[in-house]
């Protein structure tokens, strides 16, 4: 337990085990004034700051993250006159503390809180992995069961149905592999991933195009277009195919029926831009900036797909960082259908193979 009161990841204030929140703070912490203050603290450097009501917040920042301790009275920082409004007749242990002591306690508290956050993230990832793996494994089993139930004679299995079953199993297997790869990245971000190898990017996209043909039976097709035959090579890890799968599967999943997903190549010497363009849920300019955040989904995306955890594009960003590939998003509004806004959505991958890079 933290000795000092602090703001948790959900924005709620948790009381300290030694220094305690005043009743005033417990009452006001959800007010707009306090919310704006804590939003400013998220952008602040390490140190003590006076809150709008005269009390103190202490920001602890490190490479692992940022924690805001609050409801304190840091000597030389809190405003006695303003803080009178927070006084109470009850006995609450909330003494004036000097900045140096506050910093020392905050540092100790932050260590245990960071460990707790890491553990909670891993536990959450385990739950997600188990849920997704069970669901996808169920899809594989059901499609194969259907194949056997409709073809009692193994020597005369319907060829088209067999191919469709194999493709569905392959896609589900790919998705399970993605989930395990994502879990590995959460469990051990420094996991050894071996040596990169050169690959033709066009061929990798074409492989994913074939794999996802007929996916979800939405009649959404992928076209891969290049002005000239592209033999552009780039050093990749095995996770690169996961990146392409995430982007293309996402495009098909959110696309309306009977619409194309276009993959456009624009090559210029050592540079290559690949744009994956499709119609999908509209994202405004603020949502575009948050698409790579873990757990974030745009309002329109939630309406199109109720189920979703918002970790696909977050993982895509991690894979891009690992490969030194630029990743950006664009969206322009098109129309509204059944209460859902749609737009022309683009994902742009930027490659530069001009220099040898260290991984």
C-alpha cells in the first residue's frame, strides 16, 4: 500500500496508508476543476505543485511511467489561505511535509505502485489471451466439425468446402499466434527475437491478400497495386507478417460489405510508402492521435463492432518501432449510415532501407 494518497490509472484518488486525504479532497476529487488539474499534472515534470484549492500534488516521473501523489501539504508549495477551505474538525493525519521528505517517500511508493501496475497489466493480458484463444480455437473446431458432418465419406470430401475450412483454420491459427506474440511483448518486452532477414515487401502483402480472401464472408476483397513490379527489400523479423495481418484484418473487419481494401505502393529509391486504404468507422482528428493507445477504440468503431479490446493497433505500433517503420493514420469523412459515421481510412507504412540499423 502507498503511504501517500495517489491518482490511479482510472483517474480515481486512492487514500494513503499513512498520510490521509482530507474529506474535502474526497468530495472534490471528481470535480472538473480537479480533473483539469490532474490532466495538467500528467504533462508536468517531477516535483511538487499547488492545486487549485491550495493543497499540494507531487509528480513522480520515471522511464517506467508517471504517478501523481496528491491531497498533501508540501512546505513552501501549498497555499495556507486557499487550503483553509479544506480544513476539517475531524482528526486526519495530513501533516505539513518538506519537499525533500515528500520526494523520498514518493520514490519508495512509486516503486511498489509501478510493480503493481506491471503485475495488473500481465494478469489482464493473460485473461485476454485465454478468452481470445478459447474463442478462436472454438471457431477452428466448429469449422472442422462442419466439414466432417457434411462429408461422411472421406474419399469424396467437397473440395471447395475443404479449402474454405483450411483457410478459416489458417486465419484463426494466425490470430491465435498474434495473441501469443502480443502476450510475449507484454510479459517480456526485452524478449530475444533473433536476427532480421531481407524480404520483398510486396510478396509479404500478396501472401496476406491470399490468406484473407473471403474472410468473414463479407465479399470484401484486397487489391495490391504498384505502378511497377516492386522488388523493394527490407530487413524484417517474423513478427512483420503479424503487422500486416493486424492492419489488413482490421480493414476487412470494419469495412462495410462489398467494398475493397486497397494496398497502394509508392516507391522512390530507398523509400517505400505502403498505404492500406478502406472505408471504415470515421475517426476525428483527436481520435486519430490515440489509435495506437492500448485499449482505445473510436466511438464509431465501438458502434460497428461491439466486441473489441483495442490492442491491435497498439501492437502494430510496437512491431513498427521494432522494425524502424513509420506508422501513421488518416481519415476523411464520407457519410453516415444507421447512426454510424464512416470515412475513407488510411494506414501508411513508411520504409527506409538506405541505412543498416541496429535492432
